C-alpha cells in the first residue's frame, strides 16, 4: 500500500537563490524585518552585558543547528515556550522565526496549504499595513508593530503547511498542553499563596489576577481555552491523545481554574462559547453520544469542584464583582468610538500601532484597531480573514475532518470564542489565535484532498 503524496513531506532541497520563488523571498524578508526590529526592542529592554550577548549568540547558533538537524524538535520547543510572553516579541517568536527561515530555504514551507480566499485577505491586510505608514506618527513603533503582524501572518501560513499529519498535530497539542497546565498551576499558586517565590512576576493588575508568564491576564486566560476544548473533544472522540476520561477531565479542571483566576470576563465567555459550540457539533454528528453525555455529566462534577475551590479560596465575591460592568468599561467604549472617528478622518488609517498616539486608551477591539489603523478597507480584509476561516471551520466540523489529527469541532469552537474575544480585547498579535487559524486552514485542504483521493479523483 503506497502512502498518499499528500502525507509525504517534500524532500528538503539545497537552497539556490535562482530557484527561490519571489513569494519565499518576500516571506524571508518579512522574517528578517521581524528579527531586526525584535533585536532592537530586546536590546533596549535588557541592555545585555558581553557575557550575556555571547550566551545569546550561542543560543542562536544552537537553535539554527537544532532546526536543521531536528526540525520537528525545534517546532516542539517553540510551542513549549508559547506560554512565555512577558515581552513582545517573546521567546517563542525567536524559535519560530528561525524554524520558518530554515523551512523556507530547505523547501519545507508550504504556501499552497492556505485556502485562496484567506491568502487574498492576508495579502490585502499586509499591503494596507504598509500603505497606512503614510499617516504614521512614530515610524519606529510602526515598524515594530507591523513586523509582528507580518510575522504572525507568516507563522499561520507556515503552520497550515506543517500540520499535515497526526504525528505533528499530536506534537503541537502535547507541547501546548504541557505549557498550559504549567501556566495554570503557576498562576493559581502564585495568586493564592502569598509566600510563593517571585510571586509578583506571575500575577498582574494590582496583584489581584493570575497572569503566569504572560504580561497581561487578558491574554493568559484565553491562551488556556483552545487546548482545553481540544482535550474535551479528545475525551469524547479519542484520536491523538488517547487519555482516560478521568485524566482528561482533571486536566480540563486545572485549566479552567487557571482561567477563572485570570479574572478575565472575556476569557470566561470565550470558554463557555467554545465549549458550547464544540459540544453542539458533536451532538449533531450523533456518534459516541453515550460518551458525550457521560463527559457532560463529568463536566458538571468538575464544575461543582471548581465552585468549591473558588469559594474556599475566598474569591467568590471578587468574581461576582468582576462579572458586573466595570467603571473602566466606559473608557473602553469611548476608545472604540474614537476609533470610528479616526477612520472617518484617515481613509487608509493612521498606521500600524499608531492608535496610542491618537487616544490615551487602547481600542480593546481588534475590529476597531484595524479600522482605525488600516482604514475601512483594513477592517474589510480583517473580517474576510475571520469569516472565511469561520466558513472553513464550519465545513471541517460538518465533514468531520481533522487537522493533523486535531478535532475540527474543538477548532470551530475555539475560533468562535476567539472571534468573540476579539470584540473586547485586541487579539491581532495573539499567537494562539493564529495557531487555531492555521490549523483550520490545514484541515481544509488536507481533508478535501484526502476526500478526492478516496473517491479516486
């Protein structure tokens, strides 16, 4: 029995400039821009001594060697570091920048794995990021912000090509799961134990909310959601993790406790929406319904235990306060109104990362940010990315396709949750948003080609 060519990775080829496509050259240039601006940012942040600079150089050489010799191991390392986001650019970005550069020059970068409508919208958003520089107040801030945007776009495109088999999907989920569990435990213990070592580094917002190794609790909380719903689908329809239901529910419980103690209202709603969508899709499929209802019952038990933990920790009143409309919500809505006014004055937007120079409060909405910084057409392209990805996610879920073995019901639920989150928080540079998007695109083309191959087409 021969292996489908879809599942075979292209053999790495020697890099020759004459053979490099223009698109690959553009992507390599985007990565180089990101690395350059990131280096300047990091140097400003830490001002390294000579020994530290030497250690950094050796670490860079190690990552290059690892990416060449053990490509998938380097990818695993990048995902394992994805919960370390104290500064932007973050440590995982350095790993993935090297991995993607190596992928380009060795022929592993599969740009053909992104659906055409999504590719068109991504290209439009990138072009508008460049054009909107015409109105930029700070070129330096603009270059840094735009380079990160280019990076996450290239990252999602790369991931869509990388996640082409179950082994790699499992690798991604395992790494994400490890760092998510670690983050949830770290954030929860730091918040609840006053004597926890280096406690102030792992909590934020006036020492009242868990943030683990993220700089913002509003990013830390949603980071836990996609992997939690992936685990839930795996409990019901085991495929890549093959864990016991009790183990899976325990893991989900740990992640949800971490999520609750982030005290991010948007992430709470994100988790509820993601789970509801995932369970609804599985119910529509009418497979393993007995296991589905058993898991729902198990979730009820886990929920009661979590409620007991919350009450015992003395956070019940604070959660009740957080669930209500907060005073600063008025400021957020004011910033979003300001974004609409800016868009009326600047048809091409004020430039990447420039909203802060036009209003003292951040937009707290990805939709408003793209409208203000790239103009109405920028919002159109962002909505096109969101809605076409949603369309493909629904198609994958209804067809029962998997993305590198990862369940499409969970990915659809996670994407719906992220789209909601994007209305109240700026998610443009969230790595986990682009991971979910890339996995959805991967499942779309792989699933369709496998279906055609099965029909003999």
